[in-house]
C-alpha cells in the first residue's frame, strides 16, 4: 500500500494525525521495528523512546513519529516518508491493521464438526474441523470457532466472538460480544472447592457460571473457574494474557489488564482499570481498588485502595518496596554493623 | 425441592443435622450466597462467618446455620426456613448435590471417536466426539470421556473416572477409581530430563509412568510428568487445582491439596494431608512432612518437618515470616537509625 | 538385552566407557533407580551421589558407576555386572534408549485427519486422528503429529519434528529439524499487545511470527507468543519445560534450559546456555548474558552480565542473596537490638 493511501486512511482513525510528508511515497508491505525495517516497511517511535537515535540509520521506507522537531528534522534530512501523530503507537496499530487485515480463514461449518441438534447458530459463522458444540448452546452471528474447540452445554456466545483451536468452554458460560478465547484456554470449569471431612476432601458442587462481558480477551491456557453459587464475572474490555488462573467467584471491573501467569484466588474483587503484571498473585476475597497497578511477582494479601501502585510480597507501596529491596541487599552489612555497635556498647 | 424433603434427605448425609424449622416450607431451586439469595434459594453460614449480620436482611428462602443461639433467634424472628448442622459447609455441599445433581450429558460411544481395536471398554461408559484412545488402553466401567480428549497407548482408567474435554493422558499412565482429569490437563508426559554434553542437551528417556490413586483430581491445564525410571505417584484423595506442575518422580501422600500454579520439582516427596497454597514452589528432592501447610508464593528449598506452617522464600515458619515481613517494610528506617548510631559512636 | 550386548553398543556411544565386568551377564529389561532396581534392571550412580551407599544393598542386576575404586570394589565384591563411564548419567540415557527405544505408534495419515489440499507433506510422516492442518503449511519428512493437534495456515515443520496431542501451532510459525512440541503447548499465538485509549484497550495486531531453530523442545501447556512485528526466536537446542510463557519478541540463544512455570516478558533477550530454574520471571526487554543461571522464583528486572548466578527478587548475585535471606529471618531480632541501642543512646 502506498504511503499516501495509508495517510488518507489514517485520517479516519483515532490516532491524531498531525503532519506528514510523502517522500518518495513508498509502497509499503508490512510493519517492522525501527532497527530491522526495510525500504518496503514502516516503523514507529514514541516520545522518549530509547531507540530514537536509530532514526538516523533506519532503512525503513516510512516512519511514524511523535510531534518533535528534532525527529521531524532527521526524517526530512533523510528524505523519509514520515507522519506525526498524537498517539504514534495507536497509529502503528492502525497501520498494521490496514496493511495486514486479519484473515477469516475458515468459513461455514466444517462437515467434521459435531453440533448437537439443539444448538442455535447465527448467520455468517465459521465452525472449524472437529469442533464440538453441546445441547442448548447458542452461537451468535459472525462468531468464529477454530478447529478442535469444545463447547459444552448451554453456553452462550455473543456476536463476533472468536474461539481459538482446542479451547474449552464449560456449561452455562456466557460470553458477550467480540470476546476472544485463545488456544487451550478453559472457561467455566469447576472451581476448586472441597470441604474437609474425616474421610478426606468432599467436593463442593460448582453450580454457578462464568460471565464474560463484551470484548473480553482470555489468553492461551488461561482458566476462568465457575463458582459453587453465583457468577465469576469479567468486566467489559478486560484483557487477560496466557496461563492466568481466575478462581471461582472472582469479579473484575472494566478494562483491567493481567499479564501472563497471574493468579487470582476465589472471591477476589478487582475494580476498573486494574493492571496486574506477570506472576502476580491476589489472595482470597481481597478487594483491589480501581486503577491499582501491581508490579510483577507481587502478592496481594489484603485490600488495596484505588490508584495505588504496589509491589513485593506481601504487597506494599511501590516506592517503599524499591527502597526496602535496596536495603535488603545490604542486610549482611547492617547485621555486621549492629553487632559491632552492640560490642562497643557492652565493652 | 421442598425444604422439608431436603431436610429428610440430609438426615442420611454426614453433615450432622441438629435442628430445623420448616417456616413456610419453601420450594427451593438452587443455592446462592447469603447476599444474593432469593426466596427460592438456600444459603449457608459457618461459625464466625463475617457475613453473619446478613442474616438480618437476606432474601433467601432457607438458611443453613451453625448451632448458635443468636443466629437461630434471627432466623426464627424472620420466619425463615432454617436448619442447624455440625458442619454447615458440608451440609451446603450436600444440598447443592441434591438440588442440582451432576448431569451425565454424554452416553455411549460417539461415532466420531477413534478407538484402537485393542482397547478394553467396560460397561456403562461414555466416550464423546473426536476422542482418541490408543492401543492397549483399558477404560473401566462408568467412566466418562468428554470430547477431544486423547488417551495414548496402554493407559488404565479405573471405574467411574471422568476425563474432561481436550485433556491428554500419555502412555502407561494408571488411574485409580473416581479420578477426575479436568480440561486440557496432561498426565504422564515426558519429564524434563536432559543431560548436559559438549554437543548440547541430550534427552534422558523417560521410561517410567504416572500413577494416580483413587479419587485424585487434576485441575485444568495441570501437568503430571512421568520419570526416567519408576513412578510419579499421587496418593488417594489428593486434589490438585489448575495450572499446577508436578515434576518427574514426585510422590505425594493421601489427601493433599494444591492450589493453582503450584510447581513441584522432580523427586520431591510430600506426606499425607499436605496443603500448598497458590503459586507455591517445592524444590528438587525436598521432603515435606505430613500435614505441612505452605502459604501462597512460598518457596520450599529444604525438608520441612510434619505439622509445620511455612511461608516466604526461602520458606521459614509462618509466624516468624509474618514478623520478618513487617520488619522488611521498615528496613529503610532501620538503615537510617543504624547510620545515626554509627555516627554518634564515631563522633 | 544381555549386559554384554549393551556394553558392546555403548562403546559406539559418547558416554566414555572405561572398564566393565560382566558378572553373570544378566538379561536386562529396563532401567530403575538404585533403590528400587530388581535383578533384571540396570541403575546408575554419579560421582558424589548421596545414594552411593545403596550399592551395598541394591538388587539391581547391573550398575553404571563413575571410575571410583571404592565403588568398583563394592560392585566386584557383590559380583554385580558393572561398567564405569566418564559420564555415567549420559551412559544411563544411552542405556534407556537401547533397552526401550521410543516407539513410533502411529504411521501414515489417519483418515479422520483434516488436511487442507494445499499442504505439503514429506515422506514417512505420521498424522494422527482428528489432526487439522491449514492452508499452505508444510510438514517435512519423518515428522509425527499426534491426535488432536491443530496446525494453522502457513506453518513450516522441519524434518523429524514431533507434535504431541492437542498442541496448537499458529500461522507462519517456523520449526527447524527435530523439534518436539509437547501436549497442549501453543506456539505462535498472538502476543499480548494492547494500546491504552480513552475507549479502553485497542489490540496491536500481531503480524510477526515465531521461529524455533533445530532441536528445540517446548513443554506441555507452554506458550510462545508471536510479536507485533518481527520474530520471537528460540535458539537451537533450547529446552523449555511445562507451563512456560515466552512473550512476544523474546530472543534466546542456543542450548538454553528453562524449568517449569518460567515467564519471560516481551522483548527480553537471553544469550546462549542460559539456565532458568522453576517459576523464574524475566522482565520486559531485559538482556540476560550467556551462561547465566537464575535460581528458582528469581525475578530478573535488569540486565545480567554473562556467567552470573543470580537469585531473589529483584535478582542479586546468588551468594549475596543467600546471606541476605539468612539475615532476613533475623530481622525481628535486629529491629529489637537497634531499639535497645537507641534507647541506651538517648538515656
């Protein structure tokens, strides 16, 4: 796609095009990083990006940059095709979508799919090879189910959902519109509920269900368990990475983001816009306020007020944790000093 | 189901019914939490439950409570149907099972299942769509295998096992009676054994097998690896949550419980009744004594005696760890104080 | 297999046979641990192995031992068949392979497999039941794909790859020769890339691909994500255990090893021969030098120079961390001592 055509299309986007120069109006094939881009590729820089100096040497045909005079000057001197945006990262997302629109590779219902006779199927859906859909489930229009996925009974998929290969959705789960379930994720499985008895663990039946609101995304191999009673609830627009565990009865607000290998224990409640970095753990029934950010490997054992940044285990305010961590590495010295002080005292 | 019928059935259970009043003998549909229950629902409270005050306002039709006069008084005043039990949580488990018995949704052998001619199939089994069962495997009676599950060669399933969708069981694995393998779990795969050589890592063949005793439950996406030689062994009644890793040659006792994302390295040995909370790690060949409890994110690097409660990384006694964690957050202050003391000393 | 035959075969191996005595030249069926071996089994010891004393009582028919006079003496006295090797562990790996060669259980293409007409299939391949292979993919000769695996479009598998049951390989992924993808692993799925906008998270299209060089092994349930642009790259001979997360755009060198539940965030770069123990985390864009070893649960937030051994979170040199950890458990005492010192000072 010519750079000029791209710029025209981006004007309809929401990334805030500000200025541009077409240079040789290169024909662009794909996106790349500024270090690896070739003459038929486009790359981007954000304000303050440590790779900014690469603009002097990039072989990219075109660059997306923030509105900084120094960067514009380099782009002009090098006769690159360039454009400035309020949100260069968002512009790059829009560019990639324009250059390489997501293909809809499967279409219609593959004859090897096993679909119970009592399943509602909307228009324009795609169901891949060896998919199974159980009694009473409903698949709304424009949904795509990739090969090997298994959907148990009485599951509801909203419009334009995508279920990737070998994912599994258990009974009664309800998905809103435009949800994405990645490969091998499991939604709506039994929560881990057992009652201790003199004869060992007795299973607490998990009669509840999982509800995902619109535009929720669940990563590969992640699990969202259903509760004994009531719902496990994931708010609209929440994005969950790979290998994440969401326990029974957890509730999240809207637009949360959880990185890989996060684990949230049963009954925890997250507000809106909560961000959990990789390998974070949240304890049973803990309440995490709106817009809380937890850094990686953090363990949240007790409630966190809104707008806090927390770190460590048990979680404490991030700034305090950074200072404590530095002090931790000086503990042997501190111990030695204390010993010496004590010796002098008592001598 | 009428509350009166429920009470009659619960008398045959093991939760210790003590007293009850039928109130209006409500017709109950399902269970719910005390906060969300409606007039056709039943809920429960345990002794010391922080939600006890909700009994004053719950809209539940019936309540299960411990034998506490204050709670009975409220239930009577509010003319609720109520019953007291020695073990209210167990009573609630029994109630849910009575109200919503687990359905056996698939039955017989689906024609799309691919079963080797040399497979033994017991009576009254269910094998779902697109299941594969390899040469020499044996599926005992009353077992249920959900769609997409793959069972390799020479696997033995005891009576009344449940294998959920897309789970995989590798060669020679042996399951006792009433085991449950949840979706996408992998049992009996090759242990991670490689020998360093001048030409890189050389695979140590994993010729052993995995044995699960009766009533073992393995969560979604969890992996139980087989060893180079001998067995990986999970004791009867042990319950394992989602995304747990059990390395090659691990042995556990009976009735252990492991929460999500626990990892146990090769050759570790757990006693009976060990409880590991979420994201706990246990090191190579470590021995963990009977009834040890490890709190979340704990890292157990060396042997732990029976009946200990441990926390932190490396794991130390829980009470000590709690005090150390509080002190950790005061490290910057401590460092400052030490500096001041040193200054005065040397001045 | 007779011990004498085994010894003859091992002379062609690379484990450095040094001396041997045939004893009664036992007929050996399989390998076992020295504690559990029977008269038709063979076991091994390494130099310094804590089980060496078991040589006095083992019921094994044959033993592989290091060249230590004390061990040879015991083996001779007990009239065991024995052999000494420079690398006894490697010898045992070779023995297991000789005694129990890996079976190729499936062969040819199962009629239930769904393979797009535009797929290249090499010679001598095996494709199991219910496998799906998408448009434009290429499966080189001698590859084995187990039941239920799903291979999307334009995937390239090199010679003699093994893809285990229910694994999923996403579009454009390229595997070298002799790669092994274990059950339920997901390779080449979308990286976790979202741009924050006033209307919530906007997906950054993930147009890149994953490349695995020759002899890479990916454990059960592990995920290797593809990046927005460019490649996620795993160097030749790298072995990855179960439930590991490799983020978008990560690069590893050759012959790395990662234990279970490791998580590597987007853009991190590992050198050659890096070893990460269980549950280790590596942060965004961090560079980890050649031959770095990170102990379990370690969190690497900033670059690590080659040949370091690191531990803890944030990661510090292992020896320092060991001392700091001991000091940590004495923090309450330290705090008390400081308090007393201060009191005396001010009194």
